[in-house]
């Protein structure tokens, strides 16, 4: 059994499933995907996202506003706490810093990040961290805000081993996406090889970043097996071991019963 620890189910293309979300979920079950974590990007789409997945016990959600979202409602600590105080919500985010897509004075982005961390600590729920071209500030703010109290996930990992070690010291797990299957990502593959199996997760980030052999096409949670297969190959272990370990890690991080 596998778990997709990061996907955006309200944004996937359901044409292949006759635009029926339940048909999609039947395929998820058939492909032995045990649990899905549906990640929030903004507050405007959040109610509809929650409504889409609410009846499925094998889907959990997060609440948060992505660092690149520059329009819409700015999340306050109190609002994040209010929305996050829901059994369906097991994490806060995705949040973090992205200096690749956003330009200019990004203090607003850093303050948003701090708000998410503060809410997560009050709720005692792990953080889902997005970081791109901002590794120094990401780690600095995590340290300054004592994010290790709740830990969480560095999702869609694209940094180096030094970053991974520091993040793990701060009580974070490292999650690999389809990027680890790409041809030009040797540095990420090296991190995957070194990664302690008790701190590793896998994800699709669907509908984005489809793994090889579907690169450039819409991504789906059922493709998480290709990430598991790649990491198993890199580590020289059976794929069912990676599946079992990453699944157990997910349940341990979020304090869930299988």
C-alpha cells in the first residue's frame, strides 16, 4: 500500500474519470493507494476543496495559503486556527517561501510564513513547507519560530543534503516528488540515496510534476508508485519496502491510525 503525502485533488483533471470524483477514488483504491493528503493553496477555494473530499475517510486535508498567492484573503493566525480546528485537517500549509516566482519586497511572504508556523504550534499540527530559491531564509524562520515543536514536511524536495540534514534536525521529514525521476536531477537523487528511511515520504504534487514516464502530462496520485520505484532503485531495496516505510512514516508524523 502507498500514500500520496501531497496532492491537490480539487485541481486534477477528471476527464479520464467521466468528470466523476468517485470514479477517480475507485481507481485510487484499485491501485492500492491507502491514503491521500489534499493540500490547500488559498482560502477562497478551501470550502469547495473540503466539500469535495469530506465524505472520504482515506483523504485528509491541510489549510493554508501558498507563498506565491498574491491575491485573495491574507490568512491571519486566528483564521488559520479556526479553520484548522477540524478533525479532517491534519496539517498547516502549504506555506513557506518562494523567491523564484515572487519578486520585490517579500516581507509579506515571510510574515505569512510566520503566521502559519504560529498557528501550527497552537493547533499542534505539522507544517507542510514549500521552499524555492529561499533555503537560507526558510531554515532561519523555522528556527526563529521554533517550528521544531510541531515539525512537518519539506515537500517536493529540491535542495541539497546540507539542507536536508538541517531540516531533519528541526523535526521535519523530507518528501520526494516526481522530480526525483527526471534525468537532470542527480543532486536530488543523491539526497534520496542518503536519506534515512525513517524520515522519508513520497508524493505526487498532482496535478503538477508528473513523474517519468508521464512527464509533461497531467499528474495523478496513482503515479506515486513511480516515485517509490525510483527511490527503491536508488537505494537498492525492494519497492514494497519503500512503500511500507513511507506509509508508516506518514502515520507516525500525523499521529494517525492506519
